[in-house]
C-alpha cells in the first residue's frame, strides 16, 4: 500500500471540497484532494442546473398556454418529451464537463481517486491502495437522497431526483412524495410538461415555507394547478403491471391512484456514515454527526473540518462555496483558526410563483427579539407591474424589530422573488432599518414597488424608540 503524508487532506471534490482545496493551496503545497467516484458537483450533475433546465422547459410551455391572456393565439401546444429531456441531458453534460476539466487541470500529485475512511484521527485509507497521513482533514462528502423504507415496494418504479435527469422521455404520470423544495420544483415542472402529477406530504407544509399565512396561500395556489395531498397518510404502495399504486387516507377518506413512477423527494442524508468517522477521535451525537462551529467549520477543538451539504447547516451551493473558503483558509493556515461572520441567510425556490426566505423567519424573530417585532405585508394580486405581465399572485411578509426599527427578515411567495430576495438579504447583512430601506430609490412601474408597499406597512406598524439595535439577540447576518 502506498503511503502519503500531507498537511491538508480534503475528502470530496464537490463545490465545498474544490473551494477548500483552492484556498488551502494558497498556504501550503502539501494538499491532497480525494474523490470517491467521479468529478462533477452535485449542482452540475443532479441538482441546481439540470433542475433549472427542466423548469425552463416547463415555463416555456406554461407561458405559451397563457398567451391568450394577452390576445396572442398560439394554437395547440405540443410537448416533445424526448426533445425536452435531450436538451436537459446535453446542457447538463456541458456543465459537468466544465467542472471535470477544471479538476483535471489541477496537479496530478495533489489528486487521488478512491473511497476514503478514517483509520485514526490523522490516518485515512483510500480504496485499498493508499494510506494518507494528514495534519488536518476537511470532510466535504456531500449528501444523497433519503428514501424511506416503505417506498421500496415500488421496486423498479422508484426514482429519486438524480434519476430524472437521465430519462430519455417524459413519463405519463408521477407520484411525488415530499413537498419540500426538490419535490415542489420538479412536481410543478413535470405537471406543466404534461405529466400527470400528485404531490404527497404529511404535515401540511410546502416549499419549506414557515410563515403560516404565506404557506396557506401557496398551498391553495399550487393546489389549483395540480393535485396536492399535503396531509396524506400513506397506507400502501404496490408495484402493479401499470406501474405503482398508492393507497392513502386524506380528509377521513381512503383514496387510490396509480402512477407510472414514484419520485421520492423526501430529503437528503449526509454522506458521513461510510467514513468510519468513529475512528476520527472527535465527539459524535446520537446520529453519528460531529458538533461543528458554523463560523470556523471546525469539529470541536479538533483538526477536522466539516463543510458543505454533509454538515446540513445550509445545503446550498453558494453556502458550500463559502464554507469551503472558511475551512480551506483555516486548515491551510493551521493552527491559526479564525471565526468568520457568515453572510445573511437566503433561500429561493424556483417555482411559479417563486418562494423566497431571507434573514430571520417569523418563528425565529418571535424567539430572538425580546422587545417584540412587527409584520408588514403586501399582496401582489393588485400590484401594478405584476398585473401587467399576468403574474399577479403572491404575498410578501416583512419582519422588523420594535424599538430599533431594524429589518429582521422576510418570506415571499410571488413574482421575481429571486431578485427581491437579494435586495432584502443585502439589507439584513447591512443591518438596515426599515426607515433606511424606504429612503432607497424605487423605479416605476416595477414589481419592487410591491416591496415598498410592504415596507410602508411595516413602518406604520413598528413602535420605534431609543432601544439599542443590538438588543435583538442573534439578529446579525449569520442568524
């Protein structure tokens, strides 16, 4: 068995691992990047990019179907499933090839292929061919779809989101289990591309929305477009000649429906269970996960760092890149470990209408602001620009702290949410007050005028006074 000794070993060449590798290399040449299977990030292969390609096709079909609203007659709309999926696969492959080329351009002596596992706090066994001794180790092994046991009764008709982007054609029907971000995005896209879809949930949530008022609005909106069983008690899943039959109880009644496939979009689990992490010499909780400082990405007071989707702190590409940068700097500059203030939290769901969250949620504001907070809101149903473009559905709710007037966060279901979320995230990170935000320019006619209406509503509801801004506990950018 070959033996290697390095300053920093990075396990996983996804987004977080690649950035950690690049940052650590700035401080030491003795770096080794270990990849278990193949180069190409989750985002490029089975995540952000292929899903947005499918959504783009769905939006095109939907926009064509709505053209009559503007007096534009387009005739019968025909969706060529094979052509749709060919474009998804081809463009996906281009994104992946770009990532692979970038990795293959790195020095060969700093790359190693094979599954890594801990044989000790500083020792890794890679495949059955190499022993690596590393002063510091960054774990960036990502996550994988979580599939509940009962779904295996669907047998060969069970798919996860990774599988969809390899389809040659669109199916006739899909039962989507999991009304979170992945299930909702893919479910709506498939429905708009002519696939019969039913979205199944358990607790009544949708799209990760935490504000009850917005959640109820979104549930009704999506339910008007395709069937949503948000509180389904699934009793039986059967593989049949036609596909898979689902039996569930909802509203006190038993229902049965057959589909060609069952898509399990029921969350993801961290890829840490095959690392022999128990040999790493760090404390683990009852789930086998180490405690991680979100500002250093360090596991306890050890030499090991946990970054990206594997720590499940903020499973988003831009956050994975930030975490890779923080951990790479700290591992490369060891023992000089520095805490970094995290950027304002922001999430976007690429449905139509879009969903966005920024800063503190309603529940978090209630917990963390002892002086209380106020809510401002606007409906987009009568918002000028939204009506002009036929996108006048949605609701925006903003949260501000009494006393200081500090803007805390927001949730939105509506048009252009991906863009408004950026504006609001910048305001949270700059710790702006509602008054300061209202002093900013707003053009006419734009959807952002709806944001100004909500800010005015929030401003009128706030009880402002001499209370210090920093009395709102944990309301900074990283909260």
